[in-house]
C-alpha cells in the first residue's frame, strides 16, 4: 500500500544505529557513568561502542534522534492520489484537450519565464537554455566529439535538439513551472508555452511550420516528431520496449561488458585487463618517476573586486531597467522596512519571480554591493 512517508528512510537509519548501540550496551553490560569500552563487533567487523553519557567512544550522539518516534505516515486520500498521478505519455495518455497559440505563449514566456531562461530561451544566470536555434541542425551536433578534436564545438543539448518526446516538455511545464509557482498554469497556457518552445526551436509539425500564428492542440501535439527521437539506446518505446531492453543488455558488446556464465557470480577479474596494475606491498610504493612533489600548499587565488554596475547589467538590468531601476524613488517603499529585509529578499529570491541573487553566482557580500548600487544609483 502506498503511504505518505517522508521520514521513513531517515527513521530507519536512526533505528539501525540505535540497534547497534543497544547491542553494544547489552553485550558490554555498560551502565551510565561507566567507561566507553568496546566489546562488540558489527557484521562488517567494525567496533561497536555503547552509548554512555550521551557519547559513543569519543563522539557525542544525537539523543533526540535516538529517542524519536517513527512516523509511518498515512494512506493518501483519493484526491491526493489524483493530484499526484498526472503523468503525460508520448502516446497521448494523460494529455488533456486544449489549445494555445505561439503568440499567447510568447506573452506568457515574457511574463513568467524570461527572468530565468533568458530572451528566446537563450538561458543565463544558472538556469538552462531552452533553444539555440534550428533543432534539426543542432541535433547533428550531438555526434561532435572534443576527445577526437579538442578544438571542435561540443554537442548542443537543448529541448529541440536533444529531447526525444515533446510530451515531456508539456508535462514538465504543467507540473513544475513557473518557478516558484508550479501547477498554476491552465492546460491552454501550457499548450501555448509548448507551442512557443517549438517556435523558437524552428520546428514544423506534419509539414507545417510552427510560426507566430500557429495554434497547438492535443491532436497536433501527437504529430510532433522530435529530431532526436531515435537518438537513445536501448529503445524504451512501444509494445516491445521491455523485450528490446532485455535483448540489448543480453549482448555484452553493446555496453563493453565481459560475458560470464549465468550460473557463476563474477567477483574478481570480471573485466578484460586493459591496464598494468601495480599493487602496494611492504609499506607502499617508494620510487616514483617523475618523483612526487612534496609541496602541498594550494595556489593563491587573487579575488577580483566586483563591479556593481557591471554586475547589475549582467544579471539585473533585464527586469529592473523597467521597474525599480537604479536610484528610483520607488525603492523608498522597500527600504522603509530596513536594509536587512532588502538584502534578505534579494539574496534568497522573491515569490514575485526574482531568482536568488538575480540568478548570479556572486557571494553574499558582493551581491550586497549590487543591491546598494540598484537602490542608490551609484
């Protein structure tokens, strides 16, 4: 039976630790105030110390965790299960009726997505890119290999070039976006945003270009053919998917494995020898060629001073040039609550859609300088 049980793994670990400690106490017969004397071993041969004076050996234990009660959860309600079970499959299972245009999707993207994913899905601020141009052409880059040619461009893995099914995009938008207000989009809005994803990826559906006036619905979604649909192995689609996977892994040459007899377990030397192995004996290896360095200090890294104005341009201007711009008098309504509150909201992000630190990787202290610049304008 499925149960809501978020603490089960942690609780099980606590019970295991407590059981080992208890076993040590029982075997040693130690009482509070006695010395921590190890007299037991666990199944792996490790030493067990009893818990004495809130310590096991030289280390303190979390007595609150040891004494906690395990919460086994409860049976979810029918509505909870219904809300949770919302998967959308490539064959259309779970995909509702509805429609949305590229034009509406662009408006939604500008309002709810651009602050994280950048103009036209270009990415930035630590959030993934959604498009880099024509999906058909970018799919061809997936075979690029820098190992063979260090100067070559690597693979471009974005939605249009890499994802095998469009249904995954629809499902992810509906279930997890926009951050941090997931599950707030309607079905029609989700169709519109999916249409916009196909548009900026320069894709076509059933021979028709997904242009600015295109309207996507359930019927058209089922006709989408992603460029990299056949780019994954083993095949996990269709009625024969399970047998296809079994057949793939039955042939060890598909994944570089070494064939062993099914009746025998291989515990050592299971792979063909490809390198010379040097074993450490009699205190280890003493002669190295070239000799090992004795200097262990890390190189000194000179920290570059942050330029608040440039940092603002890189991370904040896209939103704040049009609202609460540097030095704006509107900031008075926020600074009245104290600068600590302003710093906290800027650092942790807001429910209004601003990502933590504007999506930058600046330190807390450096980002405060950016906040000061935005508020004061200098």
